[in-house]
């Protein structure tokens, strides 16, 4: 079984990043939501807040996102957002 998730963050202008993560926390429209590897497929509407991507080595990336959608399929989380800014 896989232990990481491939997380891709995309805005209308560009692909912001693609990273391997052990855990991802994102702002859904109705509250914060966490993702681990081997999660069931899901499509969720994003709200406004901080996206946290934790790598295998403990490194952490945080971005403020606003609106859009996230789709978990297999061990890939694609996040399509209107706006992404470094925290």
C-alpha cells in the first residue's frame, strides 16, 4: 500500500506545485478536511483558508487558497483553486 499522496495545486494562471505528501489539510467549504494515503475517492468544494502539505521528511508547505475544488482519486489529490498565495 502507498504511504504518500501526490498533491498538485493549480490556479487558472499556472501549476503552483506538485509534491509528495504524507498528510494534507485543506479548507473545504464547510470546514477543514484532512487527507492521508489510500483515502476513498472524493470531490469537495473549497472555501477560503490555509492549505497545509506535510512531506515525508517533516517539511511543511502552507498556501492560502480561495475557492475552487479538490479531487482525491487513487493517491492523487488535485486542487484547482481561484487563488493561491504563500503564507
